[in-house]
C-alpha cells in the first residue's frame, strides 16, 4: 500500500467503505477489536483491503499491513470472517514478521468481507447520527461470528442491518455499553449473558464527526482547513462578502457558506459539537460573529488576534448593552492556538488545530513524557449482567 493510502483520515476510510459498497468489487474490512499492552492504534481502527492488493487506512504503524493483505485474500476467497491475533510482545515475532517495531502489545483484528450489512454504519456516520456497530466475535450456540446489529442511542433502538427490529439479542444488557461507546466514539469488546451461554461482541461506537467552522476567507484560512480535514473534522468555511470563490480557494472544506455576520446564528446549525475559529481580520465582523457563537453556546470559540483586541471587543459589547459571564467566556480562546513557537502559516494552523483537538478531546495539552499511564485512553465498559435477555 502507498504512504498516501496509509495516512488518510478516518473519515476518508469511512467514505471509501461507502464508495466500495456501491461498487462491484469484493473488499475486506479489517478492524482492531482488542489490544493488550501498547499498540499504535486502538480498538475501532480500520483498514479497507481491496482485491488489487492494496489497502486504505491503517491499524498499525505499518508493521502488519502486508500480512493483513494476505489474510484479506483468504477471507475474500472463503467468504468467512476471521479473527486473528498478533503477539508483538514476543521477541520471536521479529523473526517471523521481520518487525522489530517495539509495539510491545497483542493486537486482535477482525477481518470480514465488506457487505451490505455495514451500510447502516456509514449512512449514520455521514448523516450526523451516532451509532454503535455491534459485531459478534463469539456467538455460542445462537450466533455466528460476524453477525451484526446496530444500536441507535438517539432512539434507544437495536436494529438489524435491514432496519427491522433486532430480536433474540440481549437488548437490555447491550444498551448501556452501546450507548456509552456511541456517544464517545470509542470501541471495546463486551461479554453479554445469553441464557446458558456467554455472547462476546465488539461494540464499535461511530460518533458523527465534529464540525469546525472557520470564519474568514484570507489565505491563512486554507492551512487551517487542510489540517482540520486531515484530523477528521467536518470543515465549513464561512465568508461574508461573496467576492471570493470559496469552493476554489478552500478545496479541503466539506462545505462553504456565504452569509452576513448579523445572520450567522440563523444560517448555521450551531450546537455542542460545533467548534469555531474566527479569523476574518475585520473587527466588526469578528464581534458580530463571536456574539452569535456565544449566544449559541458552542464549546470552543477561537479568535485570531492579540488579547488586547478581544478586550476592546468586550468593551464594545458593553457599549451595546451586552455583558457575558465568566462561564460563557470560558469557551473563548484568544489569542487562538497553542504556544508551539512557530510563526509560518502552517505552523500557526498546527497550533490552532491542535488546540481544537485538545478541547474536543477534553485534554490539557502537555508533553507525553509527563503523562502517567497509557498514551491512549483505555475503554472499560461493562454490560448489565443482571439485565434479562430479550
């Protein structure tokens, strides 16, 4: 596989899955379902393997991708779902795989033929709807490996891939962890009571991507949109004058909007999953935009410019009879970005997108060398073992 295919954003992997479902080729989907110890990626990471011998996406730093292509060929030929384990904690693996990569972990990967049973996942993802993809790993007497249902937390329903109600599943025991993982966009393996048997499923929470709205049409906006897109934000660029072809200038944006500062709140859907960067370089435009964003209660408002400029903006608000409380102003980050020490356009964009990532992931930025414990968040969810099967 090529470097460009390996390093694509997760949203691009899901888009490729959607495109392949509409095609006539036989592809294989590889998903990390469990990790013991340390690994480059966590459960839920995906890689799409095509019949041409290449892949899209990554589940390791590159050490297993060629091996997975070979297993993918076997899955494609047999049509059977496989669960394979790679023990990278054993020094002998270096002789077997030629790795020597130091992951120091055990990785369990589910490989399955890509079929219509996965379509509800991509449709929910691009439709802005959280969903938990529930896939059987060990089904006991009643289920086969690869059997799948979907849990929709907004309605609290468990559905089969064809949209009908899923019957025969331990719904009550499954709903808690499925709702939690869907909302967090995390994944984990869960054991559920199923009569005398135990049902082991992989619950892959697909949270709809957060939106980053960038206000401004200057050339400094493009690096921000490019990096934000590569970091799995759904990017919207908003312009106010209509003199610039926004689609041409910002090809990495998912959409572009031309409106006026006074109608931002009416023309855009602003909610708790909207992150905003205001960089119009026009004081009045910025002031009107920031006011709309604060009124909408978005969790992050990054404002380009020195702190003194924002203080002047607050004075202007007071002159207009508006005064915002400390809790409301806590969502304002100005000067926007983390202190990374860079000054070039892309370095500035890196600092901005890094700050948005930190806020959206509820992290306080710091050196990883100072972090105690694992780098990646460990997901620990349990089913309600006392809940009756339905």
